């Protein structure tokens, strides 16, 4: 599990952490606008969507150890190019490369290995530990990165030159690249090639008896899988929205870039608590019920930012609602893949099911950053951010509806028995 946690977060450090925690500096150093960064990250989403589907069958047939390690090392190579600060065209190519390198060999293999680890009874614990552990690692890396970033400007960020900002950001990128390389080495030596649950693994795969298309058709016939895909879309829209919080803190609440990065880093520390807590509660009270509760909390948080006028310098109001929203969407990350067991998806179909729900569920990689950039650039200041939070609120409401529908599907009300015979 430690290997899965380290791999699961390190793989996304370069394509996501750098832009999430240091977005204002990234825009300045790369000489691109918020819309252009959104377009580059949208291209990541398009390539990732194409990579999810073949990644599912690959995870059902090949060793997770080899798939994860190779994906990490390939992604680290992209970090070296990222440190050259390419122009807009280069940024498009970079995030397109990350879209393939972080997904095709990696994602379904990670989720299948986690489900194997959790067995039949502890899926909430398994995915809660995975995302909670990833959260600890992410928050730790972010806090260290923000501290290093702050040390680079002893006289304050506001008086720093462009060259000083470039040097500080390059150091952050090299640090994330080194972590990615180390994660690949660690995974190579600590993961086994088998499937601990005792379910069919790569060595039992017989292409003459079970074709890829047979698995795909079996997955598509499970109604709960379709609702699960909708739930992941809505949860992932919220998670992608988190990328915009540092810019929101600067433009709406008047914080400087270093202060904004600190606030977002504090919010990210909710991930281990929320993911593990939601997973454990899900094992006790059922996953689908906890999923609906998390979406309700998320809806309240998004509506607060959408409907209220920010008070400049009111850091505690900003941080308090960030923590509420983070508790919800990080909790969802510890829940939504655990729904496979509650929906009784066969173990042997896990990789293929992950591929399908990921193709649908992670489409926000394509459009959320782009929509945020367009809304903010077209209505500069607070208004643009409020429009974006209305956008997030819409998906939170859809998530409430979809999770309620799934809960009723998986746990229909017991028929009432009349006292009259």
C-alpha cells in the first residue's frame, strides 16, 4: 500500500501540483494566460481520455509493478522539459505528453491493485488509505515546495525579478521530478506481480475464452457502473476546481501569491483526513450513502463562494470554506472507486470497468481548466470567479442526484408487509 500511495501521487505532481500551487507564477514564467493554460490542461484531458480505455484491459493482463514503474519514469522525463519553461505551443505538447504518460500504463493498474489489496470487505479502507496517503504526500510536498518557494524571495515576492521567479519555479519542478523517479524505483522493488486477493490475474488470462470485447460488453451491462461514471464526473469537476483556488485567493481576497499558496496548501491537508474518514464510514454505513452526503456538503461550499461578496483580507472566511469544500471532494476521492464492490462488479472485470468509468468520469480534465480560464478572463476579478463557482455548484447538484439514484438502485427499500392478512 505504501508503494501504491507513493506512486499514485508522484505520477501527478508534475502535470498538476506545479500549476495548482504556483499558478500565478506559472502564468508569468511560461508567458501564457489563464485561458492558454486551461487549453494545455484540456489537451491533457483529451489524451488522457483516449488513454484510459486501453489502460483498462492492460491492467487486467499485465503486472501492476511493471506498468506503474515504467509510467513514472516516462513522466519524469517530461519534467526535464518542463523546467525549460516552454512557450504556449511547447506547453500544449508537454501536457499532451503527460496525458498519455500518466494514464495509459498507470491508472487502471493502480485502481485494480488497490481493489486486490482491499479484498471483499475493506474497499472503503483500501481506497481511503490510498487517497488519504496520497493526500499526506501531496500536502507534504506542497508545504515543502511553498516553504522553498518563499525562501527564494527573502525581500518579498512583490519585488522579485522574473529571473528570480524562474529560478524558484525551476527548483520546484526539479524537486517533483526527483520524487517521480524515486517512486518508480520504489514501486519496482516493493510490489509483487501477483493479485493478493486470489482473483484471476494476468497469469490466468486466456484470450481464447475471454476476449477484450466480452469484458467490455459485460461492464456496459451493469447499470451501477454508468451512475458511478456520472458520480466521478461531478466529483472530479470539484477536484479540478481546486486548481483555481490560489488565483481566487489573490484576485478576490487580496492575498499575495505566497500567502495564497499557503492557504491552498493548508486546504490540501484535509485530503488524508477526509479520504480515510469517508472510506471507513463508507464501510460501516455503505459507500453510496456517504457519497451523497459528501456532495451535499460540496454544494453548500460552492454556493457560498458563488453567492457572497469576498471581504479583502478575510483569510479565515476563505480558509474555512476551502476546508469545507476540500473535506467534501477529498472525501469523494476515497469513496467513488469503492463503489465497484458495492455494485458487485466481478474482480476480473475491474481493470476494464476502471477504464470505462475513467473515460467518462475524467472528462473534466478536458474542460474544467479551460472553462475557468474563459470565465475569469472574460469577467476579470470577483465576478469571473463567482461565475466559475456557479459552474461548480451545478455539477455538485448533479452529483447529489446521481448518488441518491445509485443508493436507491443498490439498496432498494424493503417491501412493506401489511399487518392485514
